């Protein structure tokens, strides 16, 4: 069972769970691999458009 810890700044973490961030890391790794396979983006608007299209396509 994990123990719950609060830091001085009010941040909360689970002390004994090494997999708590695995889903987020997997998402970012997959997102970078899928979206950056053709190179770099020319503008922030291109990034926003592609990320939203990826998320909508993945979840719908």
C-alpha cells in the first residue's frame, strides 16, 4: 500500500508507486513519435492543429 505525502508547497505524491507517471510518459512518447515523423512544425498553430487532430482521431 502506498503512503500519501504532502510537501511543504501543498503538492501531493504517492511515495511507493513507480508507475504513477507511466501513462503520461507513454502518451508523450507516442505523440512525439507519431507527430514528429515528418520533421518539424513551422508554427505553433500547426502544432495545435496536429495535436488536436491526433487526440480527436485517437479517442473517436
